[in-house]
C-alpha cells in the first residue's frame, strides 16, 4: 500500500491541478461527447478554492486533489482526482476514508460522470444515487 497523505493546497497548486483534471476526465468526457480542452481547464480555475482543497501526496509526490466544500449541513466532495499512476493502488479508498472520518453533521454529497469507474469506489463507501442524467450521477452518503 503506498504511503498516502494529504496536505493543504495553496494558490500555486492551481495550474498543475488544472492539467491533472483535464488528463483524468478526458476519456470519460470524450466518451460522453463533452470534452472541451479549454472548458475542462477553465472550470477548475473558476472553482478552485485552496481553503477547501487538499493535495494527495503518494510516496512523497503530489498525485491528486480533493476538495471538501461545506454547504449548510451538507459537505460536498469535489475535484477528487488521482493521477493515472496512483489509480488502482488503494489511494482513492484511503483518501475517501480519511475525509469521511472527519467530524461532520449531515450528509456528504458528490457527483460523478456517467460510466466513470469512480462510481464503484463511492458505492463501496456507502454512497447511493440520488439523481442522474445523461452526463452526471449525483450521490449521497447519509451519516
């Protein structure tokens, strides 16, 4: 199992995270007919909130991100991306367990692209489908 930790994100992280997002989402967005090289990057720049974002460090190297955004009694998991070399090694489960174990009252929500392998990870951790459309699947985990 790789050594996996989380560090606070800084403003300097945004550009490599923008590129990571484009790389990680490309195949799913292309499959859905939604990939736009400019838009996929700009959406990350527009939504980037370093105060809610942590960088996933695997074996001493920055390999991903996760944003945990509070919204009233709901906490949203957003921008959860792992570099391809960190996928399939248990890193995502480790990060998700860490975040879900943090104190919070209320539900935890997220959305995942239709057909994404990440959906199985979320289901294993107790998330259930709320709604879905041709592109997005919205999921909730109740306390």
